[in-house]
C-alpha cells in the first residue's frame, strides 16, 4: 500500500476541501442572506394582518441568518488555519448544526408564533430540509473518508504527549 502522506497533492487546503471552504465562507452566507430577504418579502397588507408576530419573526429570521453566516465563516476559518483532527470533528458537527439545526429552530419558532399553521408545511421548506440533509451528509462523508483531509488535519498533540512522548 502506498504512503499517501508524503504526496504533496494530497495534503493542504486544495481540491474539494478548498471548495468546501469557499462554500462555507462565501456561498453559504450570501445564499442565506438572499434567501432570508426574499422569504421575508410579503405584501404590506398581509404584514399588517400578522402584526407584532411578524415583526418578532423577522427579527428572529435575520438573527438566525447572521448566526449561521458567522458559524460558517468560523468553520471555514478553522479549516484553513487550525489544521488538527479536532477541526474536522468541529466542522462535521457545525455542518449539521447549521444546516439541520437552523431549519429545526426556524420551524419551532414559526410553530410557536402561528400554531394554527403547523400542519401546513410549504413544499419549499420540505425541499430545504432534503437539500440540507444531502449537503451535511455529503460533506461529512468527505471529511471522514478523504485522504487529503486525513493528511492535512493531523492528530492533536497535547502538551503531555509532547513531554512524555
């Protein structure tokens, strides 16, 4: 079996790993901001009917968008600048929290504000659930199975391991 750790093209933030960093740092935050802006645009008369509940939901939606954008930026930062195994574990958890956790939190808040509509799920919302599920699954599998990731994000070395070998 070949030793891939000595192969420079299978180490570092390049290839698919670079694509993940670009998605997390640029595409995902921009997409979230645009989607939130579009989703929150409703007719003024409907907004007036919804009243303060709509205002609460708008503030929540923008706060959730800002939090997920900051989280994805942090995950991208970790992938580029903190190259150890704990980063991989953190990014996998973060992918699931950002994708599925944000959808779940949005559903809970919307259900609390409008319990009468809990049975009426928008087809676009269901599509978003499947897209998030696929996104998190594919990238989690990549992070756990990739040789580049294994070569780039080495085992954490604690101070005790450094001292006692």
